[in-house]
C-alpha cells in the first residue's frame, strides 16, 4: 500500500513538472508535492522558469500558514533529486532540511555533475528518511534531453522521416520532380509542434539543395529550432560536439536518407519517428534501414497515415 501511494503522488509530480516544458529549459522539468501524515496534499509546485524557484521552493511556498505545523510529519515527493549546490538559486536540499519534513521521496537521481547523489546524501545526513527510484523510468524519460546531455555529453537525438507504403522517402536528385508530399495537414502540424520542443534541426546538403526546407514551426506556436545543414565533409560527431558546446540539449535529424543512415550507423540516436503514408510510388530514394536494437514505443494513426516511435532496446 505504501508503494502504491508513493507512485500516486509521484504521478502528480510528473503531471506538475510538464507545465514547465517551454520555460524551464535548459533546466529539467521538476514537480514536487508535499503530503501530510493523513494523506492530504498540503503543498505542490513545479519549476516554472530557469533562474527562478525550483519545484521544492514553490511547493513549500504554497503551504498555507495553518498547515505549516504539519511539515514535521509530512513527506515531500520530488520527481528529480533535490539540488545540493548554489547556482542561480540556493540548494533545495538545504531548504528541505530547514523545513524539517519526515521523509523525502524522489523519482530519480540528478545526473548533473554538481548534484549526482549529493542532494540525497545531504538530506540523509540530516536524519531524514529518503526513498529513491519511485517511477524512476517515467521520471528519467520526462527529462530525456537533460539526462542525455549530462550522461552522454551530447544532445538527445531524434531521427525522423516520412515514407510511402513501399518505403520511399523522396525522389532522386536528377528526377527533377517536386518534393514528395507525404504528411497530411494534421500530421504536418504535429511535426511543427515537435520542432517547437527541440533546440536544433538538421538536414543533409542534398535535401537542402533539392527541397529548401524551412524547418520552422510556422504551423505551431513556439520558438524555431536552430536550422543546420550537414555540409559535405562534415561528420555527425562534429555537429554534436558544436551543439554540446553551445549547450543545446536536443536535435532532430530530418533527412535525407544518407544523413539519417550515417547517424544510425554510428549509433548516434535515441529515438526514431517514422510516418508512413498509405500510398506507394514506383521509384525513388529508399528510407533508411531501422537498426536492430529498436523497440516500438507507440503507434498512432491520423488521416490514414501511421506514425511509429521507436526507442533503443535496453540490453
């Protein structure tokens, strides 16, 4: 029963955290819930904007004065380990200790080098019970960009393409044909929504020469990702190193087939999104071959088109 309750409150943390999707970057999205001994939520908050109060700060600030006396027997749930260092704001671990809660439950450890278990250690040294790993997979996935940057020292990479029912993604360069239209108006809007969430977007030189894609979010509200073209002679790793140095956390690779295949062959991907239209064409450029270590995360259908998302199989 204890575990089920922990998961219930952690799901609320995740729900709150998602409210910071656009403004928390480059910081992670974090939610916090404070629960009294009787099971009543007496405070909650999330990290609204980079440079402002963290989720724990906002959760404690939301506690009503008449409920302050309940904190000594309360549990605070946080989707990510409380920070232990002075950055733009003071350490949340110190605030938790000062407030004197009985127990802390965090979803996953913060991989950022200045935290990385130190927040949990600081709280435990103060004599407060700490539980780590409640809905750990979900908490980790919520901040997949932040996690990847800190664990792999490169941006999170999404490979994305659209194809016909017989696996063709476009016409050959010397066919002198217009770009193959594979997305519907609605799935095109979904692509623009996706772009608004990412820091950068990349295509190969041939795709840029043939199609002159805008690679922006004109069909959605949000900031355009940084537009990149993989120049002749440049390698995917060079692009990633530059983006990492610029503190970019996420990259969409949209094509063409040669560029996408180069990322696959180097193992430089975290997620693959394939949209398949319900028609075939006689001749054209074949889509990349999916790597063997993929698992299907989701399958969705819109206006006759099928969108499948793949992740790496955990060995």
